[in-house]
C-alpha cells in the first residue's frame, strides 16, 4: 500500500452504504496535525440566533461558521474528517443531510448524529462539532 499523504475515505463492502451524507470512516496519515472544533450553533457574528427552529437554515449557518473557523488555519470544509451532529429531533436528518450534500462535497467526513433532550437555547435545532485534518501548509493566525 502506498503511503497515505491526505485523508482517505474507507468503505467496507460488508456494511450497508451510509444512509445520509457521510463516510463510514476516514483514514489520516500518521503524524497529521488535527484541529478539534467545539460544538457550534447557528449564531451570527453578533451572537444572535440564526434561523430559529429551521434545521436547514441552521445547518447552513453552522457549516458556514465552521468554514470561517477552518479558514483561520488555512483549511476548509473539505478537510473535515469527523463530525458529530446533536439534534433535538432526528426527523430533521433529511434537511440536515440536504445541506451537508451541498456543502461537504463527494467525500464527506465520517459522522455521528445523536438526538438530545435539549441544547443551550430552545431556538436551536442542532449543534455540530468537528475534527479537521490540517493541510501541511496550515498556519495559525492569532485573533483578538
């Protein structure tokens, strides 16, 4: 097997195909630098809740915010290797996956979706945390 230089999707023919927009597993090279992203909710820059009660709109805002955060270290959504999605209602999965298909591309990260009793604010439908593989050229630009 050739040395792994970037992330790689791992699929097993012994498992069913994913029933959403995610990969069964992601492999990253040994010694890779990873970025661990705290759970993000749908807030704008001023802290206001975006798209209250709308899973589709909140997913879009969260992934846009995640992309902005990733850009601070020279990465993008395509560098995500794992997402954990916390939802108030698993019935929102179809709307969430629609936006994920649009924004995460053909090789989406491994992912888990967990229904929870509540989130920090009742207007939130979901929260997403992630892990990204940083590009070799990644740089951190301190903010604040």
